[in-house]
């Protein structure tokens, strides 16, 4: 019989107790207003690519509040959005030994919201139990160079997914200031404890109700708990700006009623012609401050707009407008570049015709003139042809695809016959403002056909006929030399009755096919006549003889075997002797039909089998230590999920040089969207990830480069001077998100890294640093910065700078500091004569227990108008909170009601739980007919537990009458940070009794300093005129660039780029 086994243990897993309960509140500035608004109500607002409301009106996402304004000039504030915040995403791991520092510079913000959390929080034991754990973090502000605790944060509980929380800090110090998050809990060194912390973001909040006039805005609030660890994104499907359109235009049906009278009306449209008009004439986001509607050729835009609105096949069996523009301008760019993008939608180019902005569109049009060998200078045309490499036969057109979740898709357009003949030549282009596959196909096909069919450029010169057309007009060229036949010349004679023309040369007319003759009619426009018979070699009979056909006129012959040669003028330049030079490019009118009818697409498949795998996106690599080497964790995602898709990872190392060739590290196939590479040595790595399905088809790959090596030192250090402070900002050649910087400071130049570490002052780590408390003007301060990453630290980079030294700014800053000091406000204010009495009464109210009081009054009266009084009050009070000893005495004399004199004295000593205060005040008053003179002396010493320690001695005299006061005084003060001597008077002078007379070395009066004899070691006048201790003189411009240097040996002059241009005197000095 066998024995039973010991009792088993079933591992226990505590339930997740931490859930993110953040409320996401955002205000998105959508566009310059006004706009039309959402295309389909709440279905047009997508949170994480999910519409708020489905097609039946049911909410897909609950607990959502949406308020929007369309961007009218007068519009109300958004209800429920009483503050405005700008969020800065961080998304960085917070470690115990690496606090993360950021700088706040905005003076307008009222609060800061910090968002932080844990990736997971769970602690396991040897039995396999998973229990709750806790982690401690702090938010700290740097005030007066000292880090002070603002929020102490504890997160306790269990979660296996990301948990985020937020706190708001309201009482912010003066800007700029540094803030940081510090992890107090030690980092986990074992897989048994998972407690990685992260700083997700911080938000700068302004408490104000804003209406955002002329700006379309959307306010949205949603409970972030519904999305778990996902980053919440919001997209909008909107109909954009309301612009000016012709008064006879219906933008919905894209039709034009009758003739246009030139007036406009506001409406929404995506016709690119009217978008261009709005861009050119809008005074805020466009060029309206320089260009008005009268400066734009609206008639040319009207014709272009009609051409854009014509319906063409969409490739799926339906019809769509030829050209539409659905663009969102989100960055400031050069006006010419933006205008060129809009014109690319319409196949046109902007032209200034000398009077206004007009547009030349590549579309069929009537020819304006005919040029022949007989009406050009020298009878010659000079042709040039495009290079073969410029004739592309395949185009990849990138456009925004609504069928792909409004992400970028690529439409491939090819000419297979040209590829067989010339080889494949690919052009890649972006279709600006394009959301239609058919339009993208037409744009690519137009580029191919233009480069393959229109290969010629012609140059020639003409006389006054060069003014018969403008840039953009089409004209015909009949060139005998190019045609190899007589196809042009001049008319010799005209027989009106017989409709017979005699030409200046013999021609040949084929027996079959129709031939036509072109000339110029009486209205100056080209006319075409059909050739009926060819009676003689130089005579023809036409079907009709238009008016204006006369001897000397030019003619051009169109034969059945020859193609009509049309060109579009692109340049007209004035030459010598009344001639004009013409440059034109070939135009093939048949191109329009080829392009408009060239799109043929297969309908969407009813099965996912054989569908190309999705592209890999958002590929990120995070490196960390792995024993003595390093590991790299890669994460990614795809825009859509397809069953059976795997991912192929290819990791290489090397930069591709002879010294460091590219070498394959490994290839991996996984079905997950993350993978970790272990035990990686130093090197420059490239990771490529692509999706692959069961048929072996691969989607678009994504690649990322990362380094495991010591970081490069900063490329340079940018130092921005401030008043008594310097801002240090290191710059990298190539940005690396895992690199931070270590800052060291010295008041002298240090010559080695060892000297920096031994004698320098360590400031901390961060992306930038503000060093304040630098009080010496015109002095070099030295900073030493090195890069820090996971592997180690770089060499030091050195930089030096000086604080701002312009006198006006320095004085204003000092004035602000002096007047903001509470100790100085009393000194700068007028003397209140009842100060002692109020101080005494306040002291009496401190305690009502354990009171000993002694009152003595001595009074004598001579008569009703003459009196003298002496009053002394002594009081001692004590209780469990404070001990106060106070003595007050008053001596007063009075003769009538108009003449009074008074002496008041106050002595006080108090001790509380917060600290102690000792104070003595003596004040003398005299009054005559409403004129009051006062002498006041104050002595004060205090020491508080909150580090408020100060000593003060002040002496003031004052004359006051009719509401005006004249004050003079001197104050001495000392605190734990600095000492001050302040003097206050309308006139301040130093008197020197010399040889029986009074000398004035200097006087300060009316804000000006008047000096007698002056000896200066060095001098700086408004940072523009500088004299150093050696006697050298620098004269600078407003940007502190040296313009001239004067020494005892030479005079040197420099330009704006600090390059020496002139030197007088010793040329080697």
C-alpha cells in the first residue's frame, strides 16, 4: 500500500485593482473659419478610428461630450471647456537614478497637469502568487536653485496592463522654472517584481473662457477607461472653409446658370479654382494683405473652374468631377510653394501678366495665331527635345485613400508599350489635395502622356506679331523645313469672284484626303478654308473666302499625312530692333481624351483571400541592459488586422563603410507585434519588419535604426543670455530620443574632464538647463555638457556665455525685484501716522489669557486749547500658542487744534510655534495747519522655521500736505540669500568739505547720475560700447556683433558676419 503525497499549493492571483479613470478633454483648432462642418454629424468624428455614432444613430463610444464652433467671427465659448491646455507628450520610462527634467517658460499658464503611471504593477513570490505592490514618485520644482517637493505620489494595487493617473498643480513659481519627476522607489532588478513607472505627459493649462473667433474648434470629452492602454486619437471628417464662389454657381450640382456678372457669394466648395482665389485674397491665412480680388484674373479662374467641374469616368463605371481639392494646410510654408501645389491639382501654372495674377491651364483651346517661315525672323525655328531619362513611363502617385481609413495609398500608372521600347522609368509624386483614386490615376497618366507626347520646345523671334498672343496661348507652327514640304508662305494674289488664291510657291495636294488652308481674317483671328481644287502648282480654289484675306497675308497648309503642330507659349521676351523672342512647348490636344478616359479599375473583391498584407507602422525599438551586453525590444502595429499574417524581422549591424560593412545579425518570424533581441554588442543596427501572409505575399516594410554605443558629445551648445541667468541647450547632429545631457558649471575655464569633475559644480541631467543667480555682468561663465545614454557618457563639450548686460533691462529687472520684496514695500510707501496704534491694538488681540497689564496716564491741562499727555502701556500675554511682550509709550503736546506734536514708541518681542520676532519702532510727528512732518525709525529681526530669516534697519523722514508726500530714507536689510542697502530721495548727493568749501563728487537727481572726476577700470555702455581693463575699445551693433575694435596698435572694422574688412595701423596686431 502506498502513502499519500504532501499537500499541494494552488498559486493565488490577486484581482487587478487599478484602472485608469482619466477624462480626456481636448479642444482641437481645426481650421480658419468659417467652415461648413461635419460631413455626416457625429459619424464624422472618429475616436481611435471608430465613429462616435453608427449608421443607425447608436453610440459606439459612450460618455462622450462634443461641442464645436464653425469659426464665425462672433461665436460663443465652448460650454464645459473653461480652460485651455496644451499637452506635451512624454512617454518615457521613469527610473530611480534618472529623474526627468523639463523647463516651463510660458507666463500665461495657471496650472500644470501631470499624467503618469505604471506599465504594470504586480509582485510574485516563490509560490507563484501574484499580489499587490506599490511605488512612490514625486513631482518637484526648482525654486531659487533648490528642488522642492510639490506632490508626493503613491500608487498601490495590482495591474497587469498600463495604468495612468493625473494630478494638477496650481501654485506655480515665477517663470521660467524647472520641474522634474523623481522615482523614489528603487528600480526592480528581478522579474518577480514588475513596477516600471512612466511619465506620460504634462499639460499647461490656462483658466480662461475663450471664444476662438474666426477659428473652427471642436471640444471633446471622453472617458479614457474605455480604451485601456491605447493612446486616444481623434479624427474629423469635415467639409472645410466657406469661400467666395460665382453668384451663378451651384456648388452642390457643380453647375453654372446663365452668364456670370462677376459678383461672388459665400459657399462651401472643393473646386480648386475657388480654393486658390481664397488662398490668394484671404487677409489672415493667405496673401490678402498684399493681393486683392482685383489683382486676380477671376475670369481665367472661372473658365478653369468650369473645366474642373466637368464630369469624367471615375474608373469604376461611374462619373466624378475632373478635379477636386480636399486639402488641410497645417504648416506655414512659402506662398509660392503652396500656390504651386494648388495649381498642380488644376494642371496649370500661375503667371503675372504685368497687371494681375492669371493662370495658364494645360487644356485644349483655340489657336491664337499661326507662325510660318515667312513671318519669323530669319525664317528659322530652333527646336530642342527632352532627354530620354526625363520621359517616365511609370508613375507612383500617393494620395489620401478614403477606402484605406483616410491613410495614404499609392496608385501605380504605367505605359507598358513605352516600357517595352525604352525600359522602365519610374516617377514618384504626391497628389496634393487628392482623395479620389480616379483623380490620382488621371494625374499620373497626365504626367506620363505629357512627357511622352510633348517632347519638343521651340525658340524663334518675330516682329510686331509677337504681340498677337500672351503667355499661355496656343499657336500653330507651319515649318517647311521640319515638314519636308511646302506648307506655309504668303498670299500673292486673291480672286474674290473665283475664290482662288495665288501662293508664293508651288505646293502639292494629295489626290485622297482633305486639305485645308489657314490664314488670318479681318478680325485678326485665324480662319480655315477647305481646298476644293488645285488648278495650278501655285493656285488653289477654296470653298469660302472670308473677309480680310488679302495679298501679303500668311498662309499655312494642313495636309492629310501631316499632324497639326500646336505649341503653348511660355515665355515672351523683348529683343533688339523691335523684335520679340518666343519660347513655347509642344501641345497635343488629344492628350485630354487619353487622360480623362484612361482609368479602369476592378471592383473591390468579395473575399480577403489573396489580399496583400497590411503595411507595418509605428515601429519602435527600446534598448536596455542584458547581463554584460544589451537587449532591444521592438514593437509595431498595422492599420488593419488580417487573419494568418506573420511578421518577418531582419536585423543587421554596420553602417555600410569599408571599416564597418553591413552584416546580418539574425532573421526572425513571429505572429506577435513585438520581439526582443538579446545579448547585442556595440554597433549601429537596422531593423526591418514586414508582414507576410500564407501565400508568401509581403506588405510594405518599416525600418528603424538604433545604436548601442557611447553617445556622441553635443554637436554644439546654444547659450541664450537672460538677466542674471543663462539658458543652456545642447544640440545633436542626429536626434536620439534615448540621449539626455549632464550639465556642469564653473566660473572659470576648466582644462580637462578630471578638472571638471573635481572643481566644477554638477547641475543635473535634462534636455536643457537654466542657470540663474549669475550676478556679475560682462563676465564669462563656463558650462560643460556631456551626452548620457544607456551605455555610458560622452566626452565633455565646452561653451561659455555672459548674462544680458544692457543697462536699461538690468535696471528694470532690479527694480522689479526690489519692489516685489515685502520688506521693501513698507519702506517705499508713505508713513501712516497711526501705525504704532494699529500695531499695538493688533498685539493686544493675540491672547486673552494670563494677562498682566499696567496703565499709567499723566495728563496736565493748562486751558481748553493747551494740553500735554503722557501715556505708557505695558502688557505681557502668554498661552499654549504664543508669548508676547509689548511696551508702548506716547508723549503728546497740543496747542489749539492746528498745532500738535507727538512722540510714539513701540517695542515688541513675540515667540510662536513658527518662529520669533523682535521689533522696535520710534516715530516723531509734528502738525501745523494740515502740514505733517514725520521721522520714523524701525529695527526688526525675525527668524521663522520656514527659512524666512531677515534683519532690517530703516530710517525715513516725510513731509505731507494736500495729499502729496516727499520722502527720504535709507534701509539696510539682510536675508538668507542676499543683503541690501536702499536709499530713497528726490536728490542724492555725496558732499566733501575740501579746503573750507563743499565739493560734490557726484549727484543723482531726476533719474540721472552727474559725476565730477571719474576713473573707470572697465566700461560697458548699453552693451554697445565696451572698454576693457587693457584699454581696448569695442563698438557693437544691436545684435552684439563687433563692428569696430580700437587698440593701442590698430583699428579694426568687421562686417555683419564678424569677418575683418579693414585694419589700420599695425597690420600684424
